[in-house]
């Protein structure tokens, strides 16, 4: 498909006349046409289209259509119908009233082009750039970030279902790609065993029989893989996606012992971050956060939150479900920095910060990472009478620690803890600790010797300073601003299906989240320009009644 560049689009006279007559008070589409339609142009998409071939549908028009699709939560077919039938859409898209639009598959092709060219962020970032030009969006203001889980567009299955369905998917793929090769390799019993979807309802219930069923699937899959990797088999069979998924799943779920395939037990399987949970969605992984467990992804949204200003989503990140929030803090700041949208204060919850991030974020980006730190969970800190690490006095110049009883540490050793964090392990002498009258308040070690682990100086001081700030009313008032991001996530979930993936794969799901954020921004800009105030937290009628009674 070739791109036919057009510098400017004009609303046809008849379309404009009818649109203004039918919608005298305007609509979102009319507002978008008059203020934001120039956020993208055909030229922005020149690198993802060829210069030869059949003329493509205008990417400027397709970008706007995709925004509207996410604003209203439409399918591709419904969106194509809306282009043909909606007067306000035709006004925005500069189409004649009699224009018949395009086939719905054009939208899927457009999304594929964006992903292939790694241009998923193009529409989202161009809208933000326009908002910066108009003065609606400024850098070095407050922003807030939070995440929510996203369910992959698959059914959740057990390990046993997964291996059976993985083999069934590989057989179906080979039946299409290499029917003549597959026919002689297949066993007669495979027809009945893999003809229908594998469901746990029909599988054995006892642990012993489930292991036997798993190893039955395992032997069938191994037989197929051995045939595929025979030197006489076509090399290209190995590169069929379903076959590669089969190979990976078998490595994760089975091992060979005495030339026999064996089902891996708990403790022998890989972590959730690499474990394939479905053959149809290898990018989706099992994750758990507190009491919530799911198979899929996680989306991180950042938005501005200055009082009295337009609140816009400034960054979107989509990750596999098991990725910790703290791993994304640096990624988010790098992305905001690339778009000249770094905040001066970034309000986050505990998951996004630690002692190291408090220091590096300020040093690298001049951003105040603002949020509650993790408390000390050691028994000394939980016991009101215990000697916690905070009760010791640090002498950084002499590399020593003084305990509440006045004793000085015997050793000071830099180390790396179990999470790859730089720490300092400080030990006291057994001769001092064993005869100390406060021993029971300090350690329960059989060696009767206290060991204290602290962070390096810069991190230690930043952590202590933040913990002192957390005790003030000013901190609590400022941190209360973070609650607004919960409302944004709720809007995304309830109005735009943010928590359910519409497509298969991490890249497509990320594009979905970017377009969802773009749709939310467009709606907010429309409300801002039309004087619609931001929604406050809703109060139930009962609470209102009781508040009036108290008043």
C-alpha cells in the first residue's frame, strides 16, 4: 500500500452545514475537529507506508477513527459502520455525507503497521505534543502513577490443560502447514485424544492419575518433536510458532529421566515470569498481587495532577503481569524525559520506590519521588520496646555504629543482599552483647550477637528523611493527591475495558492501552474546553443525610 500525502483536509460544505444544524451545541467530534485534528498528519506516518502500490486509506483519518473507536468502545465492524453513518464522524474526518467509508479490516491492518514499525506511541505522543504547544500540558509539575492488572484474552487453564492444549494447537498448525508430512507421523489414538479442546472437567481428578495423564501428553509431544527435528524432516517445520511454543512448554513442564519423560513437580518449574500459561498467548504470564491473581499483563498510567489544571495522562507502560512496580520507575522517568514531560514531584505508592530510587531519581532526573517507604518489619521494630536499626547511631566517617547501650560495633562490611541491593552489614562483639542487660530487646540469636543491616550513606539518609516526613500532616495532605489516579484507572476499566486485553500479544495490548489513554485525554480536553468540571468522589445519599444531620 502506498501513501498519498495530503497537506490539509477540509470539511465538505454540505457536511459542515448539516453537522452544525444537527448539533448546534457541538459534540466531542466537532470539538476534536476544531481544536485537535491537527495533532496528527499523513506526513507523520510516511515511514510506515510504501511509496509504491495501491493507494492506502489516509493514515490521518485512520488515526482519528481509532481514537473515536476507543472513546466509544466499538469493535472494528461497529467503527466502520459509524464512519458510514455518523454525521459528526464525517465532519471530523472531512468526508462527504455520501462517503461509503472503508472495510473494517483496514483498522486491523493499520494497527499492525503501527506495531511492525514500532510506532505504537505515535498518536498518543503527538496529542501530548499538541497539548504542550497549546499550553495545556507543562513539564515540572506534579504527576502521579499507579498500575492495575490486565486479563489476557485467553481462558485460564491448569498446567495439565496447558500441555494438552499446547500439543493440540501444534497438531492443528501442522495439519494446515504440512498435512502430507503430519499424516504418517500421527498415531490413531491422537484423533480422539486431541480432537476437542482440553478441559479440566474431563480430566482425571486424583493426583496420581493426573500425573499419568500429563506424562501421556508428554510422550505424545516428545514423539512429535522428535519427528519434527529429524534430519529428514523439512527445516521450516521447526519455525512454525505453535511448534516452537510446544518445544518451550515441554522444556518447562517435563524432564527426561532414564530415557523416560517425567512431569515436573512444584519447585522444579520455572518462575511465573517465563512460564508459558497458554499456547495461544505466550506473552501472558501468571501473576499475583496480594489477594488478586490473574494471567495476563499489568498497565502503568501516569498523569498530571496540579489543582485547577487539566489532568492528562502523560505515560503508558504495559508489562508482563509478574513485573514488579519498582522495576518500572526508571522506565517511566526515562520515557517522560524523552518527551520533555518530567515532573518535579512524582507521587507514587510504596511499590514504586525504595531507598536507592529515592536517591537515583533525584540525582538523574531532579524528580522528587514522593510516597510512603516500606516500614521495618523486623521484630525489634514491631516491638515497641525493641532496639530497631533506627535506634542505633551511625558514624559514617569512622564506619561504626553505636547501640542504645553505648557499645560500638566491631565490624563494618559492605555487601549485596538477596535482592541485589547494596547494603552494609554491621556486627557487634559477642563479648559486649552476651553480657548486655538489654540483650532480649536487641537480638534472639543463639550467638548472642547483634547484626544490623543498613543501606549506603546516601540511601540511608534519604530513607530516614522520608520516614520523618511521613509523620507530618503536610506529607499526608500532599500524598492524598495520589488517590486521583485510582479514579483514572477506574475510568479506564469501566468506560474503556482497560482491564481486559482486546488483542493477543504484549505489543498489541500495549497499543490498546496507548489508544485508551489517548481516548481518555481527548474526552478530558473536550470537557475542559466546554467548562465541564472534574468529577469529585461520589458520596452516597445516606452519607449526605448523616452529614446534614451532624451539621
